[in-house]
C-alpha cells in the first residue's frame, strides 16, 4: 500500500475524518469491521457516495489482519431490477452476473412499484450485508417452510440493512425454488454462488439502482 493510502486509512481508523462525518468524529476499531459498519449505518461517519469507500477501507483493514477473501478482493453488489452483479470494487471487474427478481405478481421488477408494501420491488438505495448474518437452510427445511407458508428462502439468506431512511423494511437477499418475493432480492437457485463469493467478506455494500 502506498504511504498516502496508509495515511488515509489511519485517519479513518483514528476517527479524524471529521469533515466527512458532518463535523462529528467517529471512533472506529481497526480489528472490528462489523462494529465499524454499524457506526457507519447509524450515520456516525458518512453516508451516500462516500459509504462505499468506507466499506472498502474497512474490509481492506480486515484483510490486512486476516486474509479472508479471494486475493483480498473487495466485492460490491449491484441490483438493477433484472440482474444481480458482483463487482470487484478496486478493479471494476465483473465477477458474477445472474438474473434476479424483486417483488411479486404484476409488480415484480417494476421500479414504479417500489413503495408498495409486500408487492413492489426493493427500494432504491444503499444496503449493508454482514457476513455473520448469513443463514443456511437444508432442502428439507425449505420445503417445510413453503408448505407451512413461511416463505421460499432457498439455500441461503441474509438481511439487508438500509443506509438512510426507507418507508419499507425487512428486506433480504435470498434464493428459492420460485421467482418472486414480498420485496426481497431473489437470486433463486444461484444464491449459493453469491454466498460463496461473499461469505468471507465482513461487510458487503449493495447498491440498488433502477434504470
């Protein structure tokens, strides 16, 4: 890492990024990226466009202490209402591109319906994924949940934590046997590919942006 990058990272870790934090310094911990992400989500450091940079830096610090991701890459996810992309944020390389859905029925993947509770797709904006919140379900459990009306969750699911105010909540990224959800992002049977790419990254930034 260059000396300038080291200085920038040290400034963040030391809590001296006061200007970006709205004049309010935040105390971040070098060895706890998950706790730092929660500070960011509460608005203690930054929001909007700079959040992605913070997430990248926190993940980078975590990789310095304990190499966890493939080649220490920093992945972000983008969902545009039709596809889910996993991108290497540092190189902009497209790592994975799959079809995905959000919402259900006539409102599936319909951006104009994003504010309709339980029907429309996930609302635009930034979300955080924490690696320790991934949940795995056996096939037997998945079938049981569908029969009991508990939802079609697929092999893996993880909650999406919004950055900033939303009029809707409780969104997840998950898989399933069938397309469609009450507003979650549904990667259907390819959720395992997403999970295996992201499982060792402490924090992942998700951008939902419709065209």
